[in-house]
């Protein structure tokens, strides 16, 4: 995995709260057996008409969304299923971070393991971001701060081990495998 | 030792390496359930790293999400219609063979929805840690197991090590006292809990359902409650094991037998939350006040008693969007609204007692003209039991479409879908936009309410038909 230290990018806003994983990628696309190429199915039911043509008024289909790498959404993003296809689809589309006041547990964990930053901010920052689509933000993983275009910055929480792995381009799996001796001892002790 | 909750005890017993401020715990996994949708990429990862499944004896695979439910597709010569689904099923067969995992395949008499077959085989047991690449793994918490859904990367981690990196969540007591009224089921109970704490009320927590109401529920009802913990944002929900639990498990094929059984029960009795234990959060629920519940919006927290009117929250963006999608308006009553499809099944409500509850209403009645009633048993064993008890005949006589087991119409990825704009009265767990098919409008209810609505052709209060 590539180390991630800082993301400087433009936002796109989908203001809805409680965006569930069935919206991020509908279940009918889960018959895939690979993790590649899911970006075209991201938000499929909002992005396309039934005939596959784009919904012109959906934000990701509008010219101002081009190049945006930070998704700003309403409260409780990523609720619902455990499908890792959700962060895979967001990453494949080109997103590198999601910003909300609340991000669902399983989605958050899945995102961290794939290098998609789940950034939880306070209500005031969130309101500002929701009202300023296209804002250029800096997300600094090293200092755990998100900086707005006016220079104001706010701290965000992030699980320390996941942050360590992301900063150094490490895979959490390597650490887990280094504990195999402990796992064997644990099994032996239980009989 | 300080007083501990059930969750604290199960967690501590599986901590291979304790968590520190810098590192998560290494948590041992007793049972890993695998299915066709969330494992292909994990098996590919193993293959690319030259790894094997470390403990195939603690791994169980079946196919449920993308499998068809038409008898001629499961047992006959008619192929699976969706090519990608057929490929996924074949790939699980190949992966299970290559990595030496036990698989309950398409025509196995023990196949079914993963969260239904593991308990009915006795694989799910108190005090275990259980994971699966599926958020409804919370179902197994009904036995006093710590059970939660994981993503595919972690499925790979568990395959390779039989352990997971995990931070310990907080604890949340859901105290429920009083008796459920006639016509009110475990589904109505969990829907009303979600309505009360909200779809993110349990985020970061493990719920423990407690109190006299829970003690009076059967194992199947407890599974319905724990199943939807994730719909309140909680990864897991647990219930302390008791005589009802032991009675259910006794004699199940994979439960401990003989002396091992006695030793297991003695251990399971120690798991209950200590009387002085403290929870990080709690809520109190009055079971006697609960009525049959129904959702009116596009998440399970948008729920109300069936006789109530939709609240008028015009101006609230989530509410307005949900009303547009559902074709409803604030202030409207739910009773009497039209119904196109009724689905009885899923890991929430696809067990024998659910089918019995539906049959109680369907017996001697007919499905209303123009309504499609789809009844899908949660497993092939349940199908057999239902047939033996005469339920299959009742369903067919009523005009229902009685199928083979699987996730079916809970999520439209196996050919069973609801057409755009149609209203589906469903015993499943998610009323998200498009969940049952693009444009499908889902209303979550109990099996009794589903059956009552099927015969009435309108949203109906099951208490009128009991």
C-alpha cells in the first residue's frame, strides 16, 4: 500500500444523512468476484436512469464534481451492510476521503484497511462543508487536522494503529501475522 | 474481579493479545461463517500470498445470497439465470474444495441462509466469537455469542490466522420488561427499539438485550431481535444464555454431546452479566406498550405503530426524500394502503416459528387478487419441517409462491426482485432505497402483519385477523 500523509483536494457534497451501503453500491452488483472496476457502479441508482443514461442533475454527473477527491456527506454515512465493495467503489471512482459527523462502524473499518480516509468532524465544520461544495481542503493525517480554505483547521479522531499503517504504507495483515505465535499459544492453552 | 457484562467475559476469553493505546487487540475467532458474495476476493488474497485457510475445522461455508429460490433452478436442470451469480456459486465450490472447507452446497439438505443454518446445526454456541462477511452475523448473539460482521479484507485475515485486529466496543443495555400483546412479535419489538434509539444509536456499542421480556422469548424470537442490532448501528447484540438456550441446543448435531455437554452447560452458566456490572449506555423499553410496527420511510428507524399516521416532518431533508421515494405524505395513515408484493423470509424472519405465525393467518384464506405472496424458508431443513407440519399445503392453498431457501427478495441479487414503484410488505431487515430492486418500495413488518396484508391486499393490522 502507498503511504498516505496528506490529501489536498476539492470536495463534492451529497448532503443526505444515513447514506447506506445499498446506495453506495446496490446489491445486484455484488455478484462480482474481483474488487476492481466498481467505480462505475458507485451510487448507481442515483447516477443513472434505468436505461443506463446519466441522471443529469445528480451531483457526480455535473462538471463541477470533476476532480473532486473528497466526499462530504450528511450524518451516519455507510450504514447497513458489511460489503467492502462500498469503499472499493468509492476508491475506484477516485475518492480518497469521506467527511461526515458520523461514519458507521463496519464501513469505517473497511475504509481504513483500503486507504480511504473516514474523517469525522464536528457539526459546525460539517455544516460549513455541506454549504461550500467544491472547497479545497487539506487533510493532514500526520497532524490529524483538516484545514478549510480560509485557514481554519480542526482536529479529527482516527484509530492510532490504522493511522500508523496508513502513514507508513503498511498492511494491518503484516502485524496480525506477526502474532501467529501468540495465536498458537492461545490455542494450545485452551486445549 | 470487578463485575463484568456478558460481552466483557466473552471478549476477555478471546483476547490473544490485549489492546494498547497504539494497537488493537488480537481477538480469536471460534467460528468463521463464509458465503459466496464476500469471500471470492479473500480467497484470491490467500492464493496470491501462497497461504492456506489456517483452521478449516472452524470454518463453515454455504451459499445463500445469490442463489435462486425456484425449485427447478436449485434441483432441476434450469440454470441460474444471472451469469455472474452462477459464476460466484461455482467459485465458492472451487474455493471450498481447494482450501478444504466444509461447504453446504446448492443441493445439500442442510443448505440455507448462513445465519439460520449455523444455529440449527448447533454450530452457534454460547460464549463463542463468531464472524462472517455479513452484517447480520449479529443474529448469533441470541446464544450469548459475540458475533459481528466483517469486510472481505478481514475475512482474509481470519482465513489466514483465525484471529482479527479489533478495538473493544462499548456496552449498551437494552432493558425490556413486560409482556408482548397478542399479535405483537419479536420483530415488532426490535423495530420499536430501533425507532427509539435510531439507526445510529448503537454505533460503537455492543447491545445486550435484557429483562423479563427477553427471558420469555424463544430462541427463534431472540434471533430475530439480535439480527437487527446492526440496523441500530450496533455491530453486535447479545442475550445471556439460559435454560431456553440450552434446551434449544441440546441434541443439535454439532452441539457438544454426553459429558462434554454437561461441561459446556456448566461453563455457559457462568457467562451471564454479573448483577453489579455497569454498562456504558442503556435504554428502557416497555414491551406491553408495543403494537404491530411498520416502516414508512427508507431506513428501519422510520417506523411507527401500524395504526398511526406518518409524522409530518416536511422540511426535513431525509424525511422529504424518503416520502418522495415511497410516494407517501406526512399525516397519512398506513392502514389500508395498497400492497403489490408480500415477502415472508430472510435471516430475520425465515424460521419455522415465523412460517407458523404466517400460516395461522393464511389458513383457510386466499391471497388477495393482484398480490404476489412469496414465502421463502430460511433453510432446506425449515422447508422440510414446514412441509411435515402441513404449512406448505396451507401456503399453496392460499395462493402463495412457496420456494426453496435463500436470502431471496431481502436483497435483489438472486433474481427475486420487486418492480420499480411497487409496494413490498416484507419481513426482511432493510427498507433502503433499491434494496429489493431498483425503485422498489419496501415496508418492514412482522410475519403476521405480512400475512394479514397479503390476504387483505392492503396494509392490515394482524390483530383483526387472529
